[in-house]
C-alpha cells in the first residue's frame, strides 16, 4: 500500500500492517485524553461526555490491557479513514 500526498510518500507498507496501525479509542473524554497522551492522534470526535480518538501506530498488548482496565472500547479504523486522516482530508 502506497499513500502519496502532494508529491510525498507518506506510507509504504503491507495493507494488513497499515490496518493494524489504526485504532479507535472510545470512552469518557477525560479517560480517553489520559490514555492517548503521548500517542499519535489523527483525529477526534466528541458527543457529550464521550470521546472517540483515532490513533496511528497501533497498541501493544500491555496498552490494550490498560484500555480494558479503564473501560475503554478499542476498535479498528477503516483504511479509507486512515488515508483521509494521514493526508489531512475532511473529517
């Protein structure tokens, strides 16, 4: 998978590897903010007290366990959404 933007190569990797790098984190806004501190945040959405953040870089087993302990929901991110976020397209 290649992602080019304005003449620059942004991503060059296997499609499955690219998919594994995107993860959504959903839960109470303050808990999500604490959890994603220091990670690469591509985008975020908020609805009342709930926040969903799109991360790029994947999460290891330890970090995934921590998310479960905090009651956060983790989910996949569609390749199309990763493309939009990585190229600075519309949310």
